[in-house]
C-alpha cells in the first residue's frame, strides 16, 4: 500500500542529515548554555549489594534512580520524583568488555540479550527533596507491584524473535520471560497522587496508583495476547506499528498537559520501519499525544533528532565514529505555556530544546500502518503538508563545566530552573548517579 506524493525512492544518510539540519536552522538555535549556572546536587547513597561475576570480578551495585524525573506543579518547590529503569543489567554485546575476556561466557553465542545481575530487582519510584545545601534527601520509596500485590520485575516480556531478548542470570542460566516485566523511562505525577510511566518494552504507558500498584498498561494493539497473563489489566489501544521499535528503544519520555487530559510520549529512536537501515540512519522519531482516560492516540508529531556532529566534545564512543542511531530522545516535559522541553543525548553529551507544538502539522494516521510505504522514517522532504516539530536550543552540556554523563531525566522547578539527572547503570562501571540544577538567566518559556 502506498500514499501518493510521499517519496520517489530511498534517501541516503547524507540527505537525511541535511534535511534535519535544515529544520534546526529554521528553529533559531541560540548560543548553547550561555549564562546558565550549573550546580551539582549530592544524591543519597542507596546500596544494592555486591554481585560476583566470576574470575574474581565483583560489582558493588547501587540504586540508579535517574531513568526519569518530574516536578509536579502542586508539590513543594524542591520535590522531585524519579524512577529506576529495569535494573542492573549488562548487554550481551558488552559482556567481555565489562566482565573481562576469560574462558567463562555467560551469554550464548549469537543470541541477543542481557545479563540481569539482580533478576529479582523491583523497578521503583522515589521522592526526593532538594535542599539549599546542594543535597537531595530521600523521602519516599514506591516499589512497583501488580494487582496481586507481588513486586514487578524488569525481566523482558515474551514476544516474537524480531524484538525479544534472552535474559540470563549471573550464573549463565536463562531466565524466563515475564509478561508483567517493565522497563521504566520517564514519569509524571498527577494532582491525585497517581503516576503515568513510559515503558520501553512495549513500548507502553503504565498507570500507577499512589501506592505503586500498576492499575493498567496501555500497549500496542499487536501485544494484547502476548501479555494476557500479566499481573495487571492490559489495554491494547496504541498503534500496532510501535511494536517495530528497536530492542530497548521504546518510550522513554512522557509529559502531561496542564489539564491532565493528555499524555505526550516520545519514542527514544526511530522505528525499524521497514528495515533496520531506517532505524540506523533516520533522524525522525514519533511523538504521540494520548487521551489519558481512553488510551487512544489523539496527536501524531514528527520530532527531528540532531545529527551526531551537532554535539560538541567527547561523546564517549571510542571504538568508532558516532552514528545517527546513537542520538536519542531521552525526556520530554510540558511547560505551563503548552510548549515542550526535550532532552536529546549522544552518549555523554546532551542538548535541551524548547519545542513548539503549535507550529507543527501532524502526520496522517495512515502512516501508523506498517503496510503503508514509503515509511515515515525514510524522511520528510516529500511529505505533503507535514511539518515536523520546530526546536529552539536552550542548553548543551559542556565537558569543561558539566553536566556531562548519561543524562536521562529532567524536571522543571520554575521558569528559570531545571534539574537533570543521569543514569549510572547501577554502578556497574563504578560511576555514581549524577544530578545537576541548571539556573537560566531568563525565562525558558519564550
């Protein structure tokens, strides 16, 4: 099936970069980080214990509560809500680099998956209070649980081979897929104390009660049967095309409108649509508006990621030049005037943009059908009437003064102050979770 007037053929990577840079140029990018005061915040120590990986290699793990961050308008001025991701895990592709080259191999050769260092780890929400002494204090811990009251895990869901992973424990034993398992990203908190959480596995959206119980999980239409044994209600109402996400690259950012009626969720990366080549080279990701009550999509936006060479400084990739697929959309936050703040990241480097929804022209619902080709991920030069989201650069990390690291969460305290938090992968590489307060010289609203 084709839509007339879209594309006459494939575009190469250079053409895609030219297209996205042209859009950025139209958005009035400013001198990055000019006049922004950066202050580090000391986070509380939350040890998880020591795990032995064999061969004398041990890892001292600690909680990494930086997968997402949120400040609710009605909360005290220093209150920040954060969330963990799936838990401490090592990608099978990185096994030898992290554990060391020896005769012991945990992952099966040729199989895609992760080594779960703590398979029973429970993804959790944390409440923090930021004091005037540059220290954050832990006030609330909410382990996520299912309808039965049993704690949830971060073990991957069952699914087709095209997007499934194999889970291993540290002893090399395969761990069964968990239909209730979740991989949290961003979160928002509503005025009634409940939460909505972005999830990478589905991708999906979780509604969570104030006590940490998952009330429902909104998933792509193609996943209802796969998750029928989940320990919570499952609503398959999202576009089926979202199941074409690259492994581990589902929903990462989530925002909520001022009236709390609409959720805005963003894919971390382009879809594998129609092939892996589009995921690797396309700069365009999908950002959806979802009716909070019904779980139905109400808005469809196209977000243009920066090209890798837009990020200045040491990017943390030492084995090869960065690729377009290394750039990710990590967080979205709704400002009081209806615009979004978006956090993009290339490994250890980050950029924060203000994004107007009013200037965009949404893409048609038909392009949420995988059968429709050419695919949206191929580019926008001939997309009749579609206008991608326009971006204004507010800040970029500076290796000489920070913040530099794997930033994944962002909360807005006021129109001049933002908190960003990083993900240290639970201390597997010896690093600590980092948090910074960014104070802007003028309002970020306009």
